[in-house]
């Protein structure tokens, strides 16, 4: 009997695998279609971003999150060319999305429809090679401290090269870009540095974390009704700057509230360690899929994939591509 109990415990101790992670390549179709929203959806016919290109480098390739909608691939190539042509160096790209999009395991809530990208604030200097391809970490530009109800940000000007704000500006000026999320400390600095408050500053939105990278989000592609757009940036009548540099919403980032931890106000709730199946809470990716709002097209896509993996020919092909991937992962570790 004890053997049975032990076996049951082992089965229960195994965290469930996120099925979107097991899809090794994009779902092919005549055209790219996005279903759902940034934090609840998937993508058909996503494009693979090359791991290096003119003016850009991708890090953490072992995470296999370098797939996106064509518009995002084109935007990254645009930013890369800007960096190369101006001599700023190379843009360092972190997570985009999975081959078929879908919810990710871990802290990300969005990145599900191929329109989100994490990009380092610091560019790789022109004469520098990447030292560790398996790390997205970089120097923090701002420090967040919590004292009583106040949240203070110290902006580290010496860690903020001109190329960092030029990169943000270049991205924000692009029509395809919907929002850019940065630490409230960085938004505050930009509001002070660009005191005439140009319109592009409006797209730069304060967010928790994001002290060494920014999160870039594109609009839904023109005319794609199955892609659910985000509400426009809310108008704040108390904001005299018109670009989110003053007013109640802006000020709320500097006061601890119910949305912030009491002990460490500078850490958002959403980055709390994700509970695995051992606890009562399901992992976030599973919660997303269980909701009625998760598009039926994405559920069907997953069901079709699951049926295909049971096909012995496909299963053999998948096994060999997974072996290739794990070999790639071990070679990546060597590049340091
Ligand atoms: Zn992100």
C-alpha cells in the first residue's frame, strides 16, 4: 500500500506542463491571425526572429520565446537598423512569445499574441560582444525605496546613456507602437528631461519593475478583428502635462496603496512566485486557459496539436526536434 501512496505522491508532485511550451514551431497557415488579447490569446503563422541581425541580438534563446507577429519582427529590425546606422550599438532582445503564442509559465501576464517584446534599456556597445547569451539581466537605471506610504525612486543618471533614451524615443515615435512600460522612476526622469512634454511621452507608461528593461507593445494589426485591442490610454483630467507626467494617475505611482506590498512596495504582486499544482492555486497559464474569455480558436488549435502528437510519425519528428533544441541549449551555455 505504501508503494501506491508513494507513487501517487510522485505523480502529484510533478507540476503540470504548460502545453503551449511543448509546441516547437509555429502553426502554419496562409496568413497570420491573432486570436484574443495580449494576456489571453494565441497566434497562427507567427514568425521566428533570427537570434542575431543588423543591430540586434537575442538573449535567452533556450527559452524558445523568439516568435512574434510579422509587425513586431519588422519593428525590431527597424530598431536594429537605427542602432546600427547611428552607431549606438546593438539592441538586446529578451522574450517575445512562444511559437503559437498562448500563456507563458512564470511572471509574464502578456506576451501571448506576438505583439509584446522585452528589450534591454542598455544597448550592447558597438565594440562589445555579448558576454552571456543566457541572461537578460542588466544594470538597473533606477532604484525604488519604500518608506511609510511614500515610494521614492532614485534615478541613477550615470547609468543612463544617451542611447537609452534615444532608443525609447525611436520606439515610441513609431506608429505601430501602442505602449511602452518602464519603471515609474524612468517615466519621471523622462518627464523632467523632456520638459516640453512631446506627445510620444504619452506612450511611455509607468509600471512596476522594468528598471533595466522596457516592455514594448504593438497595436493590433490593421483590420484584424480577432485581435482584441487594449483600451486607449485613460484620459486623466488632472494631468496638466497631457502626456501622463502629472495628475492623480502619475502621482499614484509614488504612494503605497492596496496594490502594493506593505513590506516592499516596490515589488508588484504579479511577480510573486507562481504557485505550482502542489498548492490550491493553479498556475497562471492554466487559470488563463480555464477562463471563458480564452478564445475558442486557441483551444481548438491546442486540441489539434494534442491529436497530432499522438500520431506516431509526428511524435518521432517532434522528439528529434526536441533533441536538437536541448543540444542547442547546451551549446548556448558554452557561449559566455
Ligand atoms: Zn514583458
